[in-house]
C-alpha cells in the first residue's frame, strides 16, 4: 500500500475530528482514534457516508496497553505508519484557577493526557516511520504554553503545553538525520467543547495548520512551533 497512513488522537470531536476530515479529503488513510468507542464509531460512520478513507481504532492515550494495540493494528492492517497527530487533550483548570488553588493532582492528570500520552505514542510509532524513512509528527500545543508569552492562571494546562513543546524539540533533535519532521502548532482559540462558544475560530481554521504540517513535503521545517502556517516563538 502506497497511501500514507495517519493516526489522529481524539478524532471523535472538535479539532481532531476536523483534522481527520481534511486529511481524508486529501486521500490519506486516516486512523481515527478515540477513548469512547461509541463516539469514534459514530464519527467514522459519518465519514463512511461521504466515502472518505477513515478507519477506527480505540485509544485512550493514557493507557499504554491501548498504544501497543494501536501499533499492532497499524502493522496488521497497513504495515506502516506515516504520520501521528497528537491532538487529544484536556483542560482541567477552572477559570479562577491559579498557582495556589490548583491541586497538584490536576497537574498530574493533565500531564498524563497532554504529555505522557503523546510521549508514549511517539516511542511506539516512530520505529514504524523509521522503517520507510518517512514521518510527520504534529503536536497540538497552545499559546498558553508559550514561555515568551507566559502569564498567570491555568497552571496545569500551561505546563502541559510547554512540556509538549519539549517533546517536539527533543524528538526533532534526535531525529534530525531522518526524514521524520516533528512540529508543534497552536490552533488559536477555537469553538469546541474545550474552547467554548465565545471562541473566535471555526474548527476548519483550527485544523488547517495541523493538516499543513502533517502533509509537509520532505525537507520542511522540524522542531518548530506554528500558528496560521507561520513560525511563532516558544
Ligand atoms: N479549542 C481551543 O481553543 C484550543 C486552543 C489551543 C489548543 N487546543 C488544543 O487542541 C486540541 C484539541 O482541542 P479541542 O478544542 O478539539 O478539544 P475538545 O473539543 O475538548 O476535544 C478534545 C478531544 O480529546 C479527547 N481526549 C481527551 N482525553 C483523552 C484521552 N485520555 N484519550 C483519548 N482522547 C482523549 C476527547 O475525547 P472525549 O470525547 O472522549 O472526551 C476529544 O476527542 C487539544 O490538544 C487542545 O489542548 C485547543
């Protein structure tokens, strides 16, 4: 099979679902993953109706056994993995949350989903990418994780999004002599369950830069942070 195979986490709703749609429209074989099988299968059924190439695999990113099963699924069904979009994320801080009233349990839980999940997924799937000397990894970050713009509030989420940028930088450096490109992106403030109804961007706009990075030609940027297809500071 020559078609590129791309894994998207948290593909059942929000920005992740739109990333799946846009990538499938470009004729990539999308493996939509979600922690709720019911929600994931519903999303895949809708894509099926539009004759888009989307398959389903269950995945709670905090469960290492799910990650191993995903890897087995990719090997068995496609014999390859070309791209990973680490989209799944949680925002547990409340709006009045600050450094002193945010429980460390909230920090730990947020890190588990937003950082450790992507970390384990990269460890599991990069070896498949190396086999074909081709890979694209896109980590969904946020302006709230930019050290250059860092303010108060939302400590758990901010720390997790700074940390996912570390995953991007370290991995990009270690893969510098390969054709595996690793980048972070900020989707902007997007109307989703996480972003809320006051957000200013559509999911289409939020997904655009992730899709652009996921389909970047050889020789493209690696180890960078983007918003609206432009590099921004860490
Ligand atoms: N919306 C924004 O304004 C905004 C801004 C900056 C960055 N981002 C980032 O963009 C990404 C997508 O956000 P969104 O706005 O689309 O959020 P969303 O609507 O809340 O969707 C989050 C997705 O992540 C999934 N998820 C959460 N924990 C998971 C786990 N343990 N395993 C697998 N899936 C899990 C959710 O699944 P369930 O349906 O099962 O909960 C859902 O599919 C996140 O990484 C977020 O931090 C969003």
